[in-house]
C-alpha cells in the first residue's frame, strides 16, 4: 500500500503491507530505528513520535493512516553535536540509563511542553483553564505514559525542568 | 605487555586517590549519551542487514506434554513465508547466568505454557506474525504441576542450602521477645524496556550475532553449544543493551532460533520477542514463601534467627532464588536455622532478577525486624544498630569493611528520622514513616581489558564487557583517564564485542569492579612503561592532561609513546580475599508514605537511601543505579506481581498494562547519599558493586511505613489496596 510520509521534513514514499504499523514502517522500512519498540501495545511509550504536532504511540497506528502527515521522530529533533535543549538536558541530568526508552521520553517531553504552553490541563492541575507551572507533579503526571525500567524518573523530571528554563543551573 | 592480579591480598594503596587528572568519582556525563538521546545508539534489533528476513516465535499452549507435529506446509503456502522451523536445538528457556553451556533444548518436549517451540520466518514482520498466529500445533498433554502449592509438587531440600547453629527452639522459648511470621512475595519480571532480540547471519561457517547480551564471554559459549559449532566460529556483538536486570545474563531462545534459521535459509534473520514472550519465555523471579523466627533478649539483641524459604523452578534447572543468602551475616544471633526448599513446577523458568536473593530475602527480614521493633518498643534504627555483628556470625570471618551503622546514621540524619511525628494526617491521607537496612554480597569475576595509548596521545579501551545502562562506558573512560592523565574527549571505549578481551560481563553487581579493575591494571602497566622511558619510579610520575611530569620535567605523552602505540592487557582474577573475609555492601532506606483512608491506596511521598559501596567511580551514574534499584523496590512493595493461572501455570498479566512497574508519577524525587569508603579486599580500585544494593530491602521500608501510618501489617506483597483497606479505621 502506497503512503507518503513527511518525516523530519523529508518526504518518504512507502510501499508496505497495510498491516504495517507506523512504528514498524519507521524501523523496518525506513531504517529510522531511533524510535523504539518496547511493547507494541501502547503500554510503554518507547515508540512515541510527534504527528502533526501531537505525541502518539506509533505502535498503535498503521502507517497507511498517515498519508500526508508530518511526522517528527527523535532523529528530527537533533543529532550528536547538535542536540536539542531537551536532548542536552537528558545527557546532563542522566535522564536515562540503558537509553532504550529515551527517544520516546524526549519526543514525549517535546510535545508535552507545547501542550503546557497551549494551556492543556492534566490530572493533577488545579483548574481546567489557565496556565500551568511545570511543577514536579505536573511533569511526572504528564510523562507517566513513558515507562523507564531503569527508573531515571527523578532525573527525567530534572532534565525537563532544566530544558524548560525553570531551573537555572 | 600484560598485568595480571589475583586478588589474594588487600590493596591499601588507594592509588586512584593519588592520581592527578581529577576525573574519577566525578559525575562525568556518559560518553555515549549523545547517541542515546538522538536514537543513534544501535541496539540488537537495529543492525539491519541486506535481505534480512523476519522470524516470529510460536509458543506452546499447554503446561506439559509433547509436540507431536506442526502443520508447516499450510503456513509455508501463505504469502511471504519462507520457513517454519522447530527441532531439537530450540532452547526451552534462556541459559542461566554464567552457565557457559546450552540450557535444556528441544521443542518436542513441552515443559511450560509459553515455551517457544517453533519459528515462522517470512520476508516481512507482518507476514511472519500472521504465520505464527496461524500455525497449528498437534500436542499431547501430560500431567503437569502448575502451582507450587500443588500436592503433587516435588520438593527438594538441597543439603548445601541448609544450615543450623545452636538451638533455635530453645532460644525462641527463652527469649524476652519473639517474632514468628510467614512472609510471601509473588513472582517478578525484569521487564527491561528492550525486548530480547537477535539478528543472525552467517559468513561461511561463522555465525555473526547481534544480541541482547549481558555476558558476552559466556553467551558465546552458550550459543555455540546450542547451535553445535565451535565458539571460535561465533562473533557476538552487544554494544548497547536496553536494560537487562538479569534477564539477559544467558543466551535466550530468540538468538538460537535466529542463528538456526539464518543458516537454513542462507540469509540474515531477525527474531524479536514480543513483550508477552519476554514475560513468558525469558526469566521470572520465583515467588517466595518465607518463614521467619526472631528471638531477642530484653534489650532487643537477637539470640536467634530462623529463615526457611520455599521457591519454585522448572525441572532440570540448577538455579534457585538464593533467598537466604544474606541472612547468615546481616545480624547477630548465636542460634540459627536457615534453609531452602525448591518446588519443581511447570511454569516459566525462574532466573536472576535484579539482586537474586537479597531483593526478596532481606525485604522479608526487614519487615520482621520492624515487627520486633514494635514489640520491643525500641526505635527501628537503634534496634538494627544493636544487632550489627562484630564478625560474620555464621563462620567467624571478619568483614572486609562494615558500614551498616554509618549508613543507618547518615540516612536517619538526612531524612530527619528523629523529627518524625507518628499519627499525622493530610486530608484523607494517613501519614507514616518507615526504614529498613540494605545489604548485598560483593564479588568480582575474572576480567580482561586492553588499553592502547596511541602516538597522538589518545587512548583506546577494549573489552567485551557490556553497558546495560549501568554506566560502563563512563566509568571505564574515567578509570583510564585518571590513571593515564588523559581527558575524556581523548578516550574511546569499545564494548560488547566477542572479538575483544573477555570480561566478567554485567550481572550480580560485579561488572564495574571486575571490568574496571582490568582497565586499572592495564593502565598501571602503561604507567610503569612510561616511567621507564622517563627513567623515574612509577610512583613519582604525574600524568595530567596529556603531559607526564617527573623530577620537575614535563614531557607530552605523545612524545613518550613514540611511533607505535603502547598497548597493555590487564587481567583481574578473584582470589583469597573473596573467601577469607566477608565482603558486602550496606545501606539504609527511609521513607514517608500516605495511605488513603477511603481507598487504601498507598502513595510514596519521599524516600531516601544512604549507601556504601567502596569507592564510587562515577557519582552520577552510581546515583542513577540506586534510583533504579529503589524504584524496583517501590514496584515490589506496591504493584508488581506475576499472576499465574493455577490450572496451567501461565502468566495471566503478561504485559505492561497488567503487570505494573512504577511510572513517573509513582516515584517522587528520591534522594541518595554515598558514604566515603575504600574496601581494600574488594579489588585494586577499592570499589564495590552498586547496581543491586538499592533494591535489597527497599520494599520493606515502604511496607513498614504503611504499618506506621495505619497499623496494618502487610506480609503478603505487594501492598495493594485490597490488603490494606480491611485494616483501616472506620471512616
């Protein structure tokens, strides 16, 4: 099935089995293996990518549903030597250990910060409208769709706060 | 140029303290960090080969029996399917850690539900998955023992796992205070975020394997033995591993299936386990039933300890969860009975999950100690301090160093233990405080590393050691940088390749000390060679920022090396110091919980750990290891539980939506302190293992806090709402 995907600014023409998930299209067909498969069931968040500005689990979506969509993967956020603020903050704060959930964490955090800017509330927000401070509780809640078995969670929170400019260091 | 050290004598030189670079112990960023945060570190299932086929494993659907036939022909007619494979070389389960040989093999005998018995290989993953789901197995069921509580279960009591001293029955009778309780822990799974996976291809008669391996040296022999080839014909690569926690110690069924299929089809084959297969077909930590007896005098001093534990395992597996491993030496008490029972059942293989033994054994002991503290009215920290033994009570050996009292004091001070007020509430939350001790045995394994000092002054470190998130790339870089006076940006560390010198591998908290010591020794040899060139004693040599200083004369390192690289291989080997003294790491946990008086839900509000593990090689990555261990403890205390169907033994909650590991919102901003320590008996760096200490007893800290908050004593982990709620006061 032919699908045109705009990934990290570049158009990719994919011709894959209609059963191919967006995750498997990235990994197995386009060799963009930065996006990870941890569960294939939308339970771990390792496969998080940003589609048209919103974070999604790419394992829960078929590639052919994304014809014409703009997709950002971890490879599109920065490269070694040219890291995004979040990527650099994850290195500085040890916001990882094995690194396998990390691309998903960083894609998720990138979109999450935009959600906060856009005034989206979370489960722990005091009100449904207004602005939200990036407290530890807000970040932890909003990042709880991304599992990390190495449990770098406290460092992930620190990295996100740092990158978001809330912590001077 | 080789440097070989058998650790027969303590090393009190503390050489790393006297180097000049200032890199060791610092929280240096991981050198591979930029690769990990950009998705460019390549894990096993990412080294895609041209023409690569995809294989999907098929599981047995009965607990015990035979696989009589499979309808391969029907599947091989489907689009894209290249082959359906099974046979006597398929692995029943992964090899145990350091097995060094094939585990039980063969797909015709089924020993547990979930056993991988066939592989469907196709041109695409989607085709292979469809083929695997469509494959019909003809099986004949045999009677199975599917629960450790079954009357039919065969129970073994290995002689070497039973010990007794004095007369515990009499001690219990004469004691001023006693605790006699049974504690149970459910099965756990490692759940590394990267599922087990392999890509295999053959070049002539040589197998090239990308795999999820913690211990390359052993894994090479395991895969060679499984496939039936010489270990010299296996090239295994595992430079990045997406977490292991014990589940990747031994070679797993995916790797051998991929190797066999690649040979059969003459093409590269990838096999990645699904998350469900990781639950069913790799390793579980056995559930435990632990009976404790504590006898204490009027001052709370222990006169006796009894610890009997029952665990389960598949038939024909030598490993059993060593639940009682640290009980003999943590506390005093001259009357003892310690023993293990192993029940043989037909269920997923039991193996190492982070800190086998202490993770569950010390957790139960530390709940029992809290019960004793309540009975005696002695502060739990004080009670533990009163029971620290002078020597290992089981055999009279000295401790290499003993830091439990210091860790208890440091943790109590940092947490503010004395200032706590019991009986507080916060809205509908009941607040409680708990603490527990941490202990883990310490060891090293034989390890080799090569260090090359290049003519341009750069350094290359090579060993087959792995970094499974543990910080190996960082600490080996730091050790060499410190010893040779070279900044980290001029050092390259190559890991996880069987062509490199053989290391102990990652497991049992021994990786950093073992592989690190081999790098240390290689560097020490290079320093001696440099000193020779300068005509000075090695002790008088200062190496810093690429410059050698001796007798007030400075020489660039690159000038000293000359035209060809200087190379040294360091070898560390365990020796008498591992036997003559008791080596262990110690620590203490403190926490505050809130228990909801309406729902019984427990939320961890804060938690602190103070740990001593000899020299800390990297303050940042060591702290991260402790955060990880403590969080495993949070999961063990509150949510993690493998649930088996008693009818067929299968794991019911075999995914991350049903088996609940802690998420970000479950983990507050944990704090960690390290105590300054040098253990001369451990190795020439005076370091000890830190990867597992953080889980050993951590769950008890939380359960003890729940008791403090509510009066509810949970002895059957985890402390889910249904266990807490019935004991809460009426609203």
